[in-house]
């Protein structure tokens, strides 16, 4: 199942099913990503920070975080 949340013009998509729980996204952008007790990350999106969104997505070893800006998929 895919989770997404609208953040102004930037949209984050998380293929949570395939998250391996490495904690990288939560370490880089803790206001957007939080580790769940089931071992996977949850997108909480408390801060709209494009740079950190991109960094978190780029850090994901299994590429399950996607950043879409103005309908264009950046990662
Ligand atoms: S970086 Fe990717 S694999 Fe690691 S916890 Fe975040 S979403 Fe899951």
C-alpha cells in the first residue's frame, strides 16, 4: 500500500510496505519521518522542508520515498 500526504506543492509518497526500517529518513528529517513500533517509518510531515525531504529520499537504501513537486517526480 502506498501512503502519501500533500505538503503545499510538494508531495511525498512512501511505499511503506517495502520500507526496511533502516531509520535513515527519521535521522535526517525527524519532523517528517518517525519510526513506528512495527519497525517501519511513518511519514508525519510536521515540517515542510524541501531540502530535507530530498535528502531523506536520497538516503533511503530501498528507494521507497518519492518526492513529487508540481506533478513532477524528482526522486
Ligand atoms: S530510509 Fe527508507 S527504508 Fe529506511 S526507514 Fe526510511 S523509508 Fe524505511
